[in-house]
C-alpha cells in the first residue's frame, strides 16, 4: 500500500515536537545528578574536617578543620563564594545531650568533647525551570566524639 502524499515528513515532524521535551528531561536529570554529587561532596568535606579534629591534640584547632573542609568542598583553603564552613568544639554531659562549658562537671567527671563541622553551599541550575527555584541550598554536617574524653 502506498503512503498518501500528506504523510510525507510525519516522522520528522514528530521528532521535532518531541525533541524539546527530551532535551528538557536530559537537562533536568543532569541538574539532579550534579546536585546529588555536590551534596555528597559537601558531606565528605564535613566528614574530613571533623575527622581531623578527632586526632589527639587537634580538637581545638577549628581553623585547620575549616581549611580542610574548604579544601575538600571547593579545592581552595579559603573556600569560594556561596560556600560556608563552620567548625566548633563542644562539650556535653551525655551523648547528644545539652551543651555545657568545658569546665563543667558531669556527675563528677569531665564533659564529653565533640567536634562539629558544617558545610553549606548554594548551587545554581543549568537552566531555569518554570515554578522551580534557580538555585538549591545544599549542606553537609558531621559531629564526632574526640577520643580520650571520658
């Protein structure tokens, strides 16, 4: 059976109509993959900074913890625009308990010592989408108990 003349180019027309949808889906998936990768990178950066703080003698060196987290997150010791790192040394009487001072006594013993590192970054989308923000705030957070504390 022979095709009617009006059906010539139908496949090309269908392809031209579907192509923008396929490109949009590809870009959305690429953005999502990039955001997921960046979120994992920020978490790894927070872990790296906090792990450094757990090495005996390093717990109070929050400056170096911050630099290590920055280096891991941004490939720069000083960080980059849109990325912030905070490192803290905290004390509690019980794991996950209320924060106390380093000189506090908890049932007659010294408080537990923890290092905490948080890394936050704002990541822009490859292209704007209707109804979706053009950037996403991502973060990573790590808290480790310092060995040698009771």
